[in-house]
């Protein structure tokens, strides 16, 4: 009986220690959970922060769209200006080359004209030479 009483006492002490240990662990777990679960005010604050971030995203999207439109317009203007400048440069280059070709053709025409006159003079000299005594013998 004595052993039985001792076992009962030991069992109750053991239960007491185990219960205290479990309760302590439960309390620690409760504290950890409560620290991780946001309060109502934390949720309101986070919601306000999210709303602020969303407003900023919308504003940045609008600004980005505006910048893209401005860039598109600027690129289009630059492209049109470059095209116009290139066209004008090509046209003036073609005009300059055309004028140069016309001058060269004019020079060649003048040379042909001079040659024609010289040929006419040579023909006249040959005709005169045919009429004199030596010419009649040479040009038989």
C-alpha cells in the first residue's frame, strides 16, 4: 500500500510538471501567434498604404503614357524633318550634278562647233588646193 501511495504521489507530481510544461508551451505559442496576427489598426494602416501605392502606380502609369506620347510625337517630328532635309539634300545634289553635266555638255558642244568650223576651213583649203596646178595632180 505504501508503494501504491508513493506511485500516486509521483504520478500527480508528474502530471503537474507535464501540465505546467504544456501550459507554458501553449502560452509561448499564443504569444507568437498574437505577435504575428495584425491588429485592426495594423490592417487599416496597411490598407491605407496599399491605397497610396495604388494611387502612385496609377499616377506613374499616366505619366509614362504621357511620356510615350510625347516621345512618339517628337520622334515623328524628327523623322519628318530628317526626311525633308534628306530630300532637299538629294534634290540639290541632283540639281548641282545636272548643272555640272549641262556645263560639260556645253563645253563638248563648243569643242564640236570649233572642230566643225576648222573642218569647214580645211574643206575650203582642200577645194582651193584642188583648183591649182599641184592640187590637180595630187587629187586625181
